[in-house]
């Protein structure tokens, strides 16, 4: 059968991974896809002296620096967009789709912010747009959500979808380190960028969560509707107190269906230590999906890297080859039939249990005052602990007080926190971290 | 669009689950499938007084007791075979396929023993045969293996694929109970049958493993090639010693590619406590799949029950609706292009580390004698522990000796065990349990 010709846009870590997998697995992949998949050309920014790639098995393809040469090549059936970022990736993707080429992308920012118009364009031109590699690296989570669980009404999902952040929190947990030290390690190991904002402040995770929620709930893609809180303010003390209470702190993306709309949020989270998600350490990713029929399911694997991300790109290529005469409907933004509200809720309306830590003067009555404020706000407390006094330099001796609440609406919780911070005995801002029981 | 009409063969736990999911999710499922999916009739053994099913939303379908009426109905497009067992399920499945009807089945025994001829029949008649629900209930593991990881050469997989056995071992681990007590509980809770052989002796898991291996490696379906060892001989003492060494005992199905062929085995296994698989408790299932590109991935969820199994059946139905004009090639028995040997190896040629426990007289020199036998066989020992003497009724005082070996060929290990059992000081047969590091 005639091969399906692939144009790689980008020949970095992922692009080389894709070329390697297609080369070494060529015969098996041809059998699974029903026809050969072949890299026809790759677009790079600077070709250096190389004008062609030749792999171990002798297969070669052209290296181009002119995007037009690749996008206008009538021999190319599928464009793999692996360049990342907004432009020129967006323009290239549009041109490829409009030119009748299928597109496989690993670009989460592109899908999270322009997914709807891109899927409309693909539909219009009768081609596929696929993005398994954009979320959680090698884990086939897009396929699981949109096909494997297609009989379910998804109630919620929660995932560790940024490996850098998870590495840092895992280091803080297992070695009692502070955030800055663990970040330094992550940078030294190449897990974190020199400017780590994108990862540690949750922007990358928010892109992925917006896409997952759109698939799971049929909600419009709403990157701006994701409440995003990073992990840079997490202190070693909170990691330790959480452990004492039977929890681990993970940076989760959470999407949850409520009667009034959707909670879309990325934030540090206390997770019960007994949950599988609490044991997902290092740079690994995992997503829990809860459906009405299936209950809770979990998907775990490497969230990044040449092989894992390449694995997902190649799975998409094979799917296109298997059914290239079919134009699948977009898995995103396909609203449910029940007209349930799918707008993103404001953080004030989120509900979850909370962990709180405050430093207060070590004198009688403080705990009673704090408990009184919660009582007056109708917030149920699951646990309250007063720890040993902290040596605090010049100031008066203070004690950490730790609280775990039951589920509470965030607006109510925030008002209680303002009242607590107004107490004379409370010396520092109250630390608040959300809890997810995943039950 | 014209609905796709479904004939349910069996209206027990799973059949009712399928009917419920299709009823309550009808509108969403129609959107995802591209056309309505409707139950047209159900075949039951004894209709009692009911001749029709009417669900909450008023959708009704006929209840039949005559298989011919269902199988010969030209209005039925897809037969869901949920009756289980060998005959008449096999004959019905053949008739449905030969009659040009797609078949979705939850029958692992049928696929494990007759899968190849059934897929050939489906191919011949241009229809689909799908079986996601046959393995690990609601976990979309067939889809993950055959599509999500289709770019990979699978190196090995290991899974907890029988919930009954896992419930029993979890109870033994968390409450220090003996096998018989935990089995009694499982029976009282409805997790185990009155005759629990099929589950606790690993036959059910062997069916599933044979299918998984055939998908993963393209190997012929070879149920008889699966070495199967149950959990009924596991003692509380071994659970406790394993814990002390940092392991948990799980009943695993393991399929591993070796240069000479495939290891296909179901047996109690020591798993390092830090692995996610070690934390999969109760009736839950999980499968780890290791591919050359993606590394290790894990899939977790409920392995049985109306909703989870129904979820997988409905996912297959939606897949057929989406691409019913395509006849997918069989995901099983599709040999790899590299001509690697895919025959099942004999247990003698399996390789793994081993845990051993023996009871020996409490006198000097016994450990040295045991260690000497291993040394002479070139078996590396990772740990050897001598525990406190056991009060042993009338006989002489004995001490338990626990050993952990490094990877060893089973034939060599068995020969060493024979030599150890021949030592005068060794009073009882040596307990041997395989170890999987899952690394």
C-alpha cells in the first residue's frame, strides 16, 4: 500500500523521538496501521550542515528550513506540529489543515487557546486533528476519556499533569527540602527551565486541564476559566504537617461538575496518603477519571520525554492511518445533551475541604477564638492541632495551629480567614491549601 | 440517523448495566457515536412473566427466550454476548458473526480459547468482534494496548486481573488473616463463588493474561501455555515476612518477552511496596504495561460489576458505531515483523528473583549449608534472614529461614530447592514465591 507521508515540524526531542519510533518499529507499525508510515521531510529552524536525516536502517528524509516547502508539498499527508509555542505554530497548523493535511500536535497551548477554531477548520476540510501527546506525555489519556469511557457521564477528574512540579514536591516530601532547593535540583537535572514560571505556577497544567475538561464535559475550551495557583509558596512545614495528618501535597489539576457549572482549578492539594495518586512521585504523571458507570479509573506514565511523547504522536498517526477515510468529530467542546451548565465557576463558588496553618501567640484562648470563628461561619472542622512553640527570633513565642475543615464554599472560608487574621494573637497570614479526598 | 440496534444475549448483572447506561446516557452516547444506540431485544433463559423491559425513560425492548428469534432478527446490527461460559455462547457468537452482525463480548474464556477462529469469521463476514469488557472490567486496557501504545514494542506487562484474589490477599495483608478466613469473607460479600477455584487458582486470570499477551506481542492465543499457580497455599507468615523485607504479595499475571520466547505466568508474587501495583487493594484491578518508547504505564479501575463492565461494553458499541464501515483487523495473534520467537516458554526457562522460606532445626551450620547450596548453583542471594524459633508442638525447635535471591532460571532454583529439602536439618518443604521488581 502507498505510504502515508509525514512532515515533521520540529526535529528536537519529540521530533527525533517520533522519527526513531517510526524507523525502528516500521514493520510492526505498518501492520497495525494497515499501511506504511514514513517521515517525508522535517522542518527545522537552522539546518546547520545537514540536509537529510538517515536513520540506522538507512531510511532518509529531507531537512528543510523553508516552512512553505513542507506545508505546500502535495506528497505530505500528515503534518506533525512539534515546534510548540503560539506563532508560527498556529499559522502553520491552520495552513496544513486548510490544505487538506491531517495534523498531529503535541502543542497544548495551541489546543487550549485555539482548539475550537482549529477543529472547525479540520472538519471543514475533512481532515483529522489529534493531540494525544499534548497531555500527560505517553499516557493515552485523551483516548481513554474520549473513547474508552465514552459510555460514561464524567463526574470529575484530577491529575498530576506537570512533571516538574511533581518532582519538586516529591523532593520536598521525601527529603524534607524547601521549595527553592528542590527547584534548583530540578533545574540542574534539566526538569525545570531557567525561568520555571510556566511549570511551577501551574500555567502548563492549566492548559492541559482546560483541554481535559473540554473532552470530559463537552464544555467550551476555557483556559481563562481555570483558577491557577502555583507551588512556589509551599513550605517544608506544610509538607510535614500534612504528612502527620495522613496526607501528601500534590500539584493537581482538578475539574469537577457541579449543578451550577464547572470547577476548573490547578493548585497544591492535600491528598490522602492511601490514594494511588499520592504515591505518584518524581516526574511521573497520573490522572484519575471518575465516571458514573465505571467509577474511578487511573492512568499513569511518563509525562514528558522523547520516547513517551513520541509514543503518543505515533499512536495518533496510526489511528489516522487506520481510519483516514473517516473524519472523527472533535472530541472537545461537544456539549452534553442535558443542557447542564458548563460555564467555569468563579473560585468563590468552588467547594472543597481545606488545610489551614496559622502562627499564633502561645497563650490560652487562641484556639477557642479560632474555633469560634469557624463555628460562627458554619464551617465543620475535622481536626485541629496545636504544635510545639516555634523559636521566632526577637518576637514573642508563637505556636503553629493546623486545621482541617470539611467541605466548605471558598467564599465562606475566605471570610473566616479574614476574621482569623484580624485576631490580635495571630501573627502571620493564614496558609490555606485545598484538600481533595478523591472519594 | 437510523439507530444501531443491539441484541443483548443475557440480561444479568452486565446486561442490565449495559441497558441502564444506554438508557440514561442515550443523548450523549448518540452524539459520541454519531447515531443512536438502542437495545432492540434481550435473550434470557427464563423470561418469567416479563416479555418486555421498560426503563425509567420509557424505552422498551422485547425479552426473548428463543435464541433463534434474536440471532435471526434482521433488524439487529450488533449482538452483545454477555451470557458467559463455553456453549451455547460459542455457537451463538459464530452464528451472529456468520450472519453479518457485529459482536461485542465480555466472555474472556471464549476469546482466550476460540479467539482466533472467531476473528477469522468476523473478518470473513466483514464485521467487528470486540471484547474490552473481557479483561479488567471498566479499565480500557485493550484499547490502551492495541491503540494507545500501538507505536511501541511491548516488553512486558504485569497485572492484578482478578479482583477476588486481590481482595483475599489484601485482607491477609492488612488484617493478618489466613487464606481460609479471608476467602470466607470474600464469599460472604459475594466477591467469591461457593466454588472459588476459577478465581483463586488463577484460571480466570490466565484467560485474561493469554488475551493480553496475544495483543501485546502478536503471539498466538495460547491459554494452555500460561503457567498458573493459585494463592490458596499462601500463608499469613509469608505475607508478614514479605512485608518485613519491603514487599507485598499480589496475585499477578505476568507476560514477558525473552529472546527465546514468552513467559506467560499467573502466580503469587512479591512486589516492592513502593510500586503503585503494590498499593492496588481490595477488588480493584490494575495493569502495568512496559513499552520500548513509553516506558512503564499503569491502568487502574474496577475489574468487575454492572457499571464498570457495562462501561467497557458500551465503549465497544460506540467504537463500532463510529467506524462500522471499517473492518478493523484483529488485535490478537498479529505476529510482529521481526520473527522473534513467540512460543510460550516452559516454566523451567522462566527467570525471576525468588523468595524462599524454610523451617530448619535451630542449630549452627544450617544457614551456612543453605547458603552453600545456592553458591554451588551460582544463585546470587540478596538477603537471608533467620527468624526467632517457632514453638512447634512435639518436634524439635525450628527456626524460619527466609531468602531473597536475585534473578535465576527456575530450573536451577528448583534443583537447589531439592538439595535444600534433602538437608537433614530442614523439616518441611521449602516455600517458593516469585518476585517481580517491575523495574
